[in-house]
C-alpha cells in the first residue's frame, strides 16, 4: 500500500490532471510513495492502510461532487481510525469565485471530523490548490507544492527518513 493516496473525481479531466501534478510533487520526496485513483476505484478499507489522503473534486454549487461526498459518507465505517493521518484537498472550477474554497473546505471538514492532520499554507492557495478550468502554470506549481508538503508532513509524523 502506498504512503499517500490521491483520490479524485473528474468529468472534464481538469481535476485528474491536478491529481497527477500532486503525485509528481509527492514523488519528488524520497521514501514516500503514492497512488492516484479515481474515486470509483477506491475501496474504503484502503484508507486504513495509508498515512496521507489527498482528495480532489470539481466544484459543484460550492461543494465537492457527490461522488466525493459518497466516499466520506462511506468512511464513517472507519470513524476514529483515520485519526492522525495527513489530509489535504484540491479543486477545479469554471469561474474565479465559483465556490472553490467552500468546496475544498467541505472536504477538509470531513477530514477534520476524522481527526486527520490538515496543514494550511501561508502563501498561495491557503486551503489547497485551485484551478479555473484546466490547470495553468500557477495551479500546476501549487499542486506540485501540495504533494511535496503532504509528503514532508507524512515523513515528519510517521518517522520516515
């Protein structure tokens, strides 16, 4: 099982592309492995085996897609067992101010209820990477950086060299 699981839902391919950039960032850190999966391919029991979970969704009405919400609804089966794992989120949207931050926060809220450790960022995309339509150069940079930061936090919390 990988150290970090990157889960996404994507209709247009934009969120999937962001997930791949985040994986690139994770893989730049030594001794941290990751896997990228479309949410429909995730077995809820996999969440017990990982150290970090990064979840991405398009923004729908200021929320994460129902497919992502279903993952967290199913995760109630493991309530209390994700405590201390690293969590992070990202999103894509059609417009600036189109609900990007509220969509990310809807994912982060679920992670916090599980007791997961979510690290903010003092510059750039504070809550997690956001792309308007296809990820541009700025969004790509933010995604790679998020992957690196999650991998570094996994190493710090779980004692990986």
